[in-house]
């Protein structure tokens, strides 16, 4: 069974980014997140959709 919520480290590994880049995307509200207390998690399905939107050119990557 796949994990529904990913830690930023796991999301970074899937995206091929550094953990700090993923935290930055989360802080800026660019990457969908769920907060559980002080923990930040990235919903796997939302991450996949986020990537798909950018892969089709509908939403540009920003940095």
C-alpha cells in the first residue's frame, strides 16, 4: 500500500529536488500540503497532479 501523505524528504526524493527546495515550495504555497500539528505532509495524489499540471505546460515552474 502506498503512503497517502509524504514527508518533505520523501517528496524531495520523488521530485529529484533537495529537501530545502521542497520546504521552500511548501512555505510559498506552491506545493500542496497538509499540516498535522507541527508536521508538514505532502499528499501523494496532489503531488502527482501538481507535477502533471506543470508537465503539460499549464502552470510554469517558478523559483
